[in-house]
């Protein structure tokens, strides 16, 4: 496959693994890259910038293909040392960075001077235009179906993807609700130059989470996600379990719930422990609506091979229908 995304990133197929907290480790990133996609390490999964440098080095022992690093910048009382994480990325020779959260504007000039290609993930056309003006190379546009933070506009991919493609001059990667070749074909038909998948790659052999978590996601339907933090205007889509049900119930009480009340339920370390122990009810597990389309746990190589073949098949079928 030859698109603007494959050319810019030096990959075989325009399939990007989303940056996932606690999941974006070398095992998964290298497997995606070795299969012809773009694997992504998650910077803030590593406790320190020095740990990130070691994880980048470890990934290099597992693949000689391009891979990137996700650096998500969010408001915080005590923010992580983002500049030092960026130092580790650049000093390690990584040439692809996925940014998310706040605008990457403050770091763009430095990344560009170091030869880094920047993918910026956002949830609205207005933020995508701002990132384009700041100098990023590719926009990954997240529809309302996505896991993690879909923003507050609630625009699904079928509208958001073509709206972004129409408005931007740089390539667009479609993200949210995509888990197979049909979704990839649809994204390309809507004008995207590639796709980004998180939940689908979570359900692969190489994903470093307990098999019980993967099996729970495979068994789920498209209705088995919750939107939490809606009342706090910081919406997150997560797997429907005892913890996220409790958070939703607290938010729906008269008067709602302050973040301090729900903080013990949604603590990141609690979610990390659930992913590692396999207790799907023990913490928040990020998952998108695409769980309803996932019914197996393949290797990354098998998944990408199948996706590419199915994508081509569905595009051909669409053309055949037009031909009568």
C-alpha cells in the first residue's frame, strides 16, 4: 500500500498502533513494526526519561523497522518532565513522535530541527487546524467511538474524518472505531491516508496485558463501554465494568461528583494492576466501541496481513457494485 502516510513514515502499510498507557511497550511496538505497520512506545508508561531511553534501546533489539514514541501532554498540578522525555526521545534517535493532549506547539521547532516526523492526535477539526499551523506532519483524528479521550463534541468518525480531510492540507489518519479491513477501507474511502488502532492491538498475542483482559474484550459487544468524567468535561471512554459503572453512578447523583471523590476508583496504578492481574473488575480499562467487532486474539502479523487483504477486498467489492 502506498499512501502519503506510508511514504512519510517509511512503513509498508498505513496502520498505526495507538499510544496506550501501560500497554505501549517494546513487545507490542516491535511486533506491529515488524508486521509492516508503525508500532508506538508510550513515553509516560516509563517512570523516568532514563527508563524511556532504555525501552527505546530494548525495542531496537526487537525490530529494525521504524517505530515511534507517544508523548501525551495533559494539564496536571505536577506535570511530568516533558522536556526531559523529549530529550530521551531525540537523543535515542527516534524520528517519529505521536503527540496528544495539549498542543505540541512548544516542542515542534525542536522536533523538526532533529528530523522528527510529528503525528498529532486530536478530536476536533479546529484543534487539527491549530496543530497544522504549528507545523505537525500528520493529524490522527479521533472519532467519538474511540477509547480514551474522545473530546466533548461527540462527533463520530463518519462525519469527523471527511470533515478533517476537507479542512486540512496535511495527511489525516483515521482513529476510533476501526478494527478490521472493512473499517480501513471505509477510512480510505473517506479520504484518510491511514488508520490508527488501539483497542484492536490490545487484543493481540503480543500486547503485554493479562489474557483474561483480552478475553473479556473479545466477549464484549459494542454497548460494553462507559463514558466517564462527562460531568467534569474530561470525557473518557472505558470498558464497562464494576469500577466504571460506579463512577458513572456517582456522576449522575444530584449535584454530581467532584474528581477527588472518584479519584481512588480511577487511579492509574489501579488500572495498571487490573491489566496485569487479569481482574477485569478491579480498575479502569480503556476500550473503544470497536470491542463489538473483535472476536479473536491474533498475532500482530496475522492481524495486519488479514486487515490489508480484507481492505483490498472490500474496496474491490465497492467498485464492483458501482460497475453494476
